[in-house]
C-alpha cells in the first residue's frame, strides 16, 4: 500500500528552512577544516559519528532498524549512492570554492524532479516546471563558462565534482521514493546510508592516499561534531522524515535558499570572490529550482 503524501504545511516549511541554512553552511565548514582533516576522512568520521547517534536514538525511541522488510537491496544501493555523493562533494571542495560547490550541488532538486517525473506517478512536471529545468541548466552552462574564464579554470574539476554529486543526490531521492524505502521509517532509511558510507568512505580515503587527521585542534573537533551531529544526524533525519510524509517533488520548494545561503556564507565567512558571470549563473539556478517546485493551481 502506497503511503499517503501530504501537501507542505507550516511544520514542513520551518524544517526545510532550518535544513537549507545548515546545508548552505556545511560547505564552508568542510572547507575550513581541510588543513586539519583531509576531505574523505572528514566524510568518513561524520558518517560514523552520525550512525552511532542514530542507533542510540532508534533504541531510545523503540524504532526497529534490523527487521526483515525487503528493503535491504534498496537500502544498500541508497547507501552506496550516498557515499559516492559525499566523495565528490568533499573531494571537490579541495578544487573549488565553497560558494561554487553549493550552487552546483543544489542542481539536485531539478534533477530529482526530472527523475521523479519518470518513475513516480503523481510527480510529473507541468510546463512551468519544464521552464524551471531549462533555466537551471542555463545557469549550469553559464557557471561552467565562468570556470573556463580567467581565474576560474582552476575550479573546473571541483565544479564538475559538484554536478556529479548533485546527480547522485537526485538518484538517491528517486530511489527512496520509488522503492520500498518509501514505506519505512526515516531512521531506517538514513541508517542504511550512514552505515554503508561509514564502511566505504574510509576505504576511499585509503585508496586515494589521503593523510587523514593531520592535527586535531579545537576547530577540527568542532567542525567534525557539527558535521556529524547537526548535519548528518539531525538535519538528514529531518529530511528523510519529510520524505516519508510529503510529496518529494515539492519538498524542494525552499531548497533554492540553500545555494543562496551557501554563496553568502562563502563570501562573508571565507572572503571568497564571486565574478558577475557566476553570480548571474547562481541566480539562474536558484530561479530554476524555484520554478521546478512551484505547482500550478488546481483547476
């Protein structure tokens, strides 16, 4: 039986606003921690910490995580996609700025809407949403054009990693909504992703020869706690809770705020510069996300 999906309400909007603010800040936190902890090592520690917290939360709330319900294949696939996504996000931040990365990663809502339109009934796109898709991809083209320009060529690899991460994030959401994971608790869905990524990310860090933890100072400890407790545990648990109750294609109504927050945090906290071309590209992407997630009034 397909679970009933609800229209977005005040609680959903408030949760999305909090999540998008945190996700916009996340890229900055990762970036400033790179001198102390290498990128994939950060991602691995984050997933491990969040998985332990989630296990404790589920036991305290009496939520079953290990029952046989036919979700294992989809759960393992979601975990692999999740791990791959963060390999590209964390690895990409070594080659581009935080403000650029967040814009590319948040192409994911547009790609999610496209994927859901193909595989999930009731999530099809209207002409207005297709216009948003075209607008967002126009922004993507403009952003990559800026990467080839003077002073931007050095960010090209990191920018490409951001786009790949966006595609993997979208694939994860589509998989969750189109599989048996849509009918289980948010905790179990997230637990699959955290445990699989906690197992795979250390192997990825070892495979590419990362140094791991270079120094464990107060900044590094605070950053890892923020990433593991606030982002990977609390905000992702909130996100997957939303996915089990509301229309996934509509959950990104406010997601265009995340790249805007990310750009603002990058400029204000890291002093990152933004060219006029990239600023225009970011606005196109944000406007496209907004259009994709606007629903026409019922006739």
